[in-house]
C-alpha cells in the first residue's frame, strides 16, 4: 500500500507544526498577578508582531507540506 505522503512531506509537516507551536509559545506571558494593575508587557513586539508571523509561517508550511509533490524523473521508453 503506497502512502500519499512521502518522507519529505512528513518532514515539512513536522517543521510547520513546530513553527506553529513556537509561535504560540512566543505569545505566552505578559499577564499581571494583580488584576487591578496594568502590565504593558502584553503589548510587547514579540507578542503582537513576531508570534503571529511565526504562526502564519507555520500554517503556510503545513499547506506546502500537504501540496508538495516530488518531481518525477522521465524515463525514455
């Protein structure tokens, strides 16, 4: 039984999932222990700009992994 995905597809897929997890980990934090005290760390560049871009790159990578088709070599017949 032949699989639809090849080894390279799975490697790209794992890289995309790792990027998504990294993006969500970059969003963690910035909260305050006291709800009455404002903590400006929630509006950090890391959480507002970098983390969503890393997540988006991960989702694009997963789509590429699904769509990836290895090049086949033509044989002379």
